[in-house]
C-alpha cells in the first residue's frame, strides 16, 4: 500500500477524483463553477502534472536538467508528451492516454451527473 501512495501518479488521480466530486456537486445543486474555481483547478492540474513528470523522472533516474520542474511547468503542453515518449518509447502513448483520461474524467462525470439530474 505504501508504494501506491508514493507513486507519482497518485496526486493526479486524487485531484481528478476530488475535481469530479466538486464539479458534480456544483452542477447537481444548479450552480455554475465560478471563474476562481476554474482558475484554481487549471493551475492545480498544471502544477500536479509538472510534479508528476519530476517524480516520475526521479523514480526512473532520468532527470535531464536542474530546472526541469520549472521547464515542465512553463511548457507543459509540449514537455509532457515529449517526456512520455522519450522515457517510455511507444508505450508513452499509453501513459499519455491515461493522463488525458485523468484530465477529462471530472468533466465527463460532471456532465453525466448533470444529465441525470436535469
């Protein structure tokens, strides 16, 4: 169990679940998520994604440069796919697909809740 908690993907999974619950609660109560909520969710996702890349790079002992975390944060739409493919080869497509699913899952769940309620 301790290994699964320390896995670099665990914070992303937890945040995705919390965001799905929060968005579902917003929509079930008939409210639209505020601008501040959306900004915080977007910022948190970007920071957690950069932390995942750094944690995974350390776990695989592949940290390319000293400021790799800042580089990942600033250029995450480019760096994350590059990192997935450079660290895993063709299997990086599966990792990238899993990250995209984690990113989209809260919105899909919230949409399903909204359709069920209304």
